[in-house]
């Protein structure tokens, strides 16, 4: 099957096989930073140049899907059909008033409908993707935090599935455009962004008892990039990043470092994707604030966070019947 996750900052493709036990085996995993959500927070609409970038990536993904056919019942190979492909749009797609231009453009290029999912479904898919590679934990509650470009999902669950979830409108692109305009950000800008983040966490707490989590798993590009910095990597290494367990203090120190850097300094880091250079400061600020609040809410019992490379993209693939 082929899963496509189109968020505020990036569009990602996973072509995977699924075995009899439901486990995924990657065939192709790709990511392109297209910044679909450029200025959506300010204008309420997709910018033409953002749509152009996204459509170009969709055309490339259509080619990759055609080049990786699925085994057919008679032992041959057959092209993936619409039933084998799921294309999901998240925060920016929910917010843009001209999203029909996006939806029509994707249908023209991939032959599938865009599913603009709710924040609650986004949270559930994120949890399913992260939980798919976690060891069994029984009734112990795990909190999955999916830090995206336009929104962040807080999902609390156990081996039986999601128990509570909330999507809030804080993300690395949204907060950069709204507050962090200086290079590096000023103390006043950081303070204003922190106020938004804390207000969003308070909103999440109305639905999700964050303090009951006995473990926290962070997913998506901002968190994996912060983890690469905390690990001192010279280049991005998924194998080193995935499953890493780091102390909350270590992760906050990495966040502090990235937030204080200029964009030129961030661009010089070997693990940094060029499309994250301008927004990773906001991502670091969100993750730093979330980790501090979780430590406080848990009474100090939460001392580390796990980083997972498996997230909503895997959840989308797992949801395809």
C-alpha cells in the first residue's frame, strides 16, 4: 500500500508491504519539505507557490508509486489502485478556505481523493504509528506527542488503544510566522510564543490527563531533528535516532541551543534538513515547553523521552484495508 501524509511543512510518502501479522516493511519512504502551510495562519488560504511545490512533489510520488507495483493474486505484479493509496491532509488543509484547489490538484495527479482529517483522527493515527514499534506496556499509559508544522497532537493510550487525545494549533511553522521573526528570536518573541504554547497545553489538559503518562514518545521532524542535535550527530542517522532514550534535561539543552542559533548556524549542522532551518527554533521551543510541563505534571516521575521515527505516516499505512 501507499500512504501519503501532507502536513503544514512537509509531504511524505510510505510505500510498504504488510505481513500476515500486520507489520509494515518499508519499500519506499520519502519526505519533501514543501511548506504547504506558508502564510495560512495569516491569510487563511494556500499560497499559489506553496501549491506548486506540493503538486510537484505529488507528481514525483505518483511516479514512485507506479514504479513499485504490488504482487497480484496470480503471482504477477499489478499497479497500486485507489483502494491501495491513502492521502491524508492535516492542519493546514483544515484551515485553508481554498482547499478545493489543493484537493482537485492532488486528484488530478494521483487519482485519489484527499482526506482532510480531524485533529482527533490525526492523533489516533499518530498513536497507531508510534505504538506499532513499541514493546507491549499493558495498562501503563504512554503519551505520544506529534509536533507538526501547524498543530501538535497529544495522544494518551495503552495496549488497548487511544484513551484520550487532543490536537492543538501550535506548530513550528505557525509559531515561526506568528512570533519568531528575528534571527535569532528575541526574548520578547520567545515569551509571546511560550504564552501560546502554554495556553495550548492547558487546552489539551481539558481532554488529556497528561500527568498520568508513565512514558512519553516524541514523533515528527522537529523532534527527530532535536534528538539528532542532543545525540551530537554529524549527519542525520535514522537508526541512531529511532528508539533513542534521552533525559529531559538533555533534550531541553538541545532545544535551548537550537533556539539560540542564527539560521546560518543551524544551516551548518550536518543533520539539519534545509527545509527546517527557519522553523526548528519554534519546534525546539514547543518541545522544551512541553517537556517542562510534563515533568511538572508528573511530579518529577517522567525523566526521559523516547524518539520514534514511526508516526502518523505508518498509522495511515496501517489503516489501509
